[in-house]
């Protein structure tokens, strides 16, 4: 299960072993009670033949669907699917029509925590308090 908090999240997946063609890249879909969010992100892994690393930024106040930055207002459990894509696909078109003719290479669950508070102590140490729903 992927745990997502408000702010930056390093998400590690093993997608390369599932790609049928090395020229493909992933499209991510987060889905919860009818809400669908399609986005892509750049693989920042240093060892892409072993694992794939993505930086997803949640509830930052801005949206960049090709850069993994988005807002989610519904905390809780979400389904995620990763699709294999080739070439350019306009993500806003996917949000309206859905995905057809693309292969699912991974699926699972993620927990979205939209409320995270930092507590700063006198010695400048910081702890995070995460509220789960």
C-alpha cells in the first residue's frame, strides 16, 4: 500500500519489469467513489532497471498533471492503477473520456492523508502529526 501525505511524497514502484516496450512510460490513475485523477510523473530513479521512483506533490495549491502535482480533497483509501502509454496523450482528455486501449501494468491501494501538521519544539526539532480518516 502506498501512503500519501500532504506535500512531497517519494513513491517507489517496480514498473520496468512490467513494461512490454522500453519506449513506454506510465500514466497513473487514482480513483475513489467516482472521483478520477489521471496524471503522469517523471521517473527520478538512479537505477531504473531495478525500481522506479516518482515524486508526487499533493495539495500544494497548484496542479501539474504531467509533473505529478495535484490536489485531493477526499482523504482515505484510493485505488491506483498504472497504465503503459506510448507517445503523447493529453491527460485532460483522459479525465473526460477515460482510458481505452491501454494496458494496466500495476494496481493497488493507497491511503491519502490530507491533514498533516508540523509541531516545532524549542530545540528546533520537528515532528509530524498525521490525521487518518
